[in-house]
C-alpha cells in the first residue's frame, strides 16, 4: 500500500519539541559536569585532557569510576585536618 503525499514526512505532534527538550537537557548536563569538574580535585586536568584529545583516556575513566565508587560507598569526607 502506498502512502499519500500528505502522509510522507509527517511527524507526530511535538516531535520537534522533544528534540529541543533533549538539546536543552544535554546543554544543562554539559554545564553541570563542567561546574563539578572545576570544583573537584583533578577536574582541571580532566577538562584539559578532554580539550586536548576530544576524549578521555582509559586511565582517566578508571580513576573517575573508582573515585565515584568510593564516594558512593563511603561518602565524601572532605579534607582531614
């Protein structure tokens, strides 16, 4: 069965709005991650690595996963005096 010309390229209502909302959410996440990295120990080095390579090395990813796991399990203790 052939589609009529009025059916071709038809998007459901709000489809463009969803794309816009996803773009807005991605932008918010991008700024949130940047803010967290600016405030965290080693975050500046991570941002520089990403700017330089347009990706993160395996070692950097492992480091962030390990730190995230430790914080999740034990909490963020802050600095000890």
